[in-house]
C-alpha cells in the first residue's frame, strides 16, 4: 500500500508558524461540508490542546446534519482581521470560496501569514505555505498525516472530526476515491475512538420528511438528453412549498449518477439572489466534470464538481438558466 508522503520542508514551516503564532484563525469554506468542517475543527482541537489562542470561522452556519461534529458550537461568523497573526484555510481551493474574500479581502492580502491545506487539484496555491495533496481523498486525510508528523495526540474529538471528512468525501467509502490507504486511515481513526455511528447516522442516514419529499420531486423531474446527461432541478418555489432549505438538496444527486449508461448527472438549484447552483457527478473514468464546471466559473474534482452562475430556472424542453448573459441550456 502506497502511503501519502508530505513534503518535510512544508511540514516544518507549518510547525514553526504554529509555534510562533499568538492568535490563529481557522477558516472553513462557506456552505460547509463534512470535510472543511472536520478539518478545521480537528485543527481547532489540536491547537487548543497545545494551549494556543485560536478561533474558527465559517461564513455561514452548517447544515443541521453536521451539527454533531465535536466543537462545532465554537464557530464564529464575524471576524476582525487585525487580531490574527496566523490564518489557516481548509479545503478551500480558491479564496472566494471562503465567503470572506468579498467582506474581508484583507485576510488574503498577506500571504506570509496564511497557510492553505487542501486536496483539490484546482487549488490556486494562494497562501505563503500551501499543503495541497491532490491524491488524498479528503483534506482530513492530509491532516491525519500532518498530525502524525507532529506526533499529535489523537483524541476522540480529533479522530471523529477527521473521520467525518474522510467518510463524507468518499461517500461513506463507496466513491472511487476509496483506496486501501483511505480504509487504513479510517481504521486508524476508529482505533483512536472516532465515533463512526454518529458520523454515519448524521451524515447519511438521518433525513427529515420534507427532505425526502424534496428528493422525490428532484427524482421525478430527472431526464436524460441525447448526450447521456441526466438533469434535474430545484426551484425556490419547491423549497418554499416543502418548508425545505438548499442544504436539503445535497444527496439526491447520488441516486442520479448511477443511472445506467449516462455520461454524468447534474442538479440545478435556484438560490437566493437570482443565482443558480449546479452540482455535477459522474462515475465514468473518461469524464471530468470539474472541466465542465470550469466552463461556468466553477470547479472541484474529476468526478464531483459544481458551479454557481447568475440567473433563474425556466423549464422548456430542457432546463434553462436565464439572466446569465447568454442563456445556458441544460
């Protein structure tokens, strides 16, 4: 089994930055998923264990299904940039994905105090120190090896945070990024006391009735075009009628991507502010959905990506995003 190797120089640079820091800010990306929250909270627990002065920020609140992660109640949403001499971003390939790029551009103006830890191939390497391991299944898997280098104590809280990111980014170890190494890391985290039952229950097996109804509406609208692309859509009216929120859309696409013989699956979701979010998934080795998402200013992984463009949804023979400059057909 080939193990991920971290660059020793980069690891030492991160270690020295942590030692020298008087107050650290950890940033999870906006609309947080299990990986960005698991990674940033694991690091929060690690720094707290060292007696460090540390805060953890996320632009908006996590979905209810992620509120079980140890330490999540410590998230802040308002920050004062002048307080921090070290800033670490997690699972954030582009500063704009943090949500703070527009409201607090000064956070990203000094790369010398910024560390960027990620696993996305689309990462812009925007920090002074970039620990980006693209063959890692999750950012929390990168942290697992970083903590090993640091000889960190893997508490139950840290192990659960790390497992959350690994478990969600591999689709409960069912996605194609699941390797012998990811399973090895998962088993090690279980040895350290990670709460697998909580991770599994909250992330994949707990769904309120209005979310199930929303998924039913999404699945009933699915259609396949001549290029083998399966598309469905969610409007703001759907969310209002079902008393649902945009976070509840997540997960439905996992059913669509397994339709036999398709190229890829996508769900188009109307969001507040006249924007449409696209989520793309594929199981094919000859399709790169991150390249497709990039055409609309998005990005992600080869088999899972997304984008956001201005406009709203209208249905004709297919779903169309209008108000985005040139109309886009899907």
